[in-house]
């Protein structure tokens, strides 16, 4: 039986790097493509980067209970995980990777129970997280402050996850994630 691995982390924790490492480990892992109500950017293609829906289509799917989880990131700008996308990948014999916020992770776990493993990637400290975000050089000080405030909330939610991996050493965090994901997939 194929399974779902749900990742969550504050921005700057190294989640994307760890997930990309796991995707190369021959574990039959496949990303769940999220849906969004925002228009495509640049060369983005429907069904590849996202499923692009109009605001009305997104709201209709909400009414139909088609989402495992969703979030209104900005007014009228929705993102969510379609139940049909996860179920399609599982039916194709694939293990599914979801990258969601803390509420979304709880919702997916509630929907799939023991078939889902929730992993929280945690920075070693808020100070280190701030240093990493500043080192990226991609966000204004105000955006970094917002990310830090959100990180405080997310860190408070970590005990609700099946596992928490502290990324204070990337190689060790990748190895720990690989160990737990392999163990879960082989149970």
C-alpha cells in the first residue's frame, strides 16, 4: 500500500533541500501538484507546476469538499491540495509527497491516518532562521519579520507532527529524514 509523506517547516528551515534530496533516493516519491487560483507565471503549465483554477472554480471545488487542505494566502488567492490528485497518485502505485502548512498537514493526517507520515523540519533556533533568511537576500526586512513571526506559530505546532527533524547540520538532517521515510515506507 502506497503512502503519503507530508512536509512542513518555517521558511528557511531547509525543507525544500531535504525534500529534493529524498526525491533522488529511489523511494518512488512523487509530488502532489497543488491547485491555485492565481494565474500562471512565465512558462508555468497547468498540471505541471499547479492546477490553475479561476477563483470561481476554486470556490466550487471548496463547496464540493474536493480539497484535503487549502489556504487563502491573499484575498481571493487560494492554494490547496486536491483529494483527487493524491488519490490518483496512490492508485498509480506511487508514494505521495505533500508540502503544506501546519493546518494542511493536520488535515491530510486526519484524512489518511496511518497512511500519512507528518514531518516537521525545524531550524536550530529563531536566530539561525533569521540569519538564513537574511543570507538569501531575496526578502525585505519586513518580509523577514513576517516570516519569523509565522515561524514562531509553526514551531509551536511541531509537537502535533509524527516526527520533528532539527536541521542544524544539513547532511545529518537529510540522513535522518531518509532513515525515517524509508522506515515508514517499509512498514
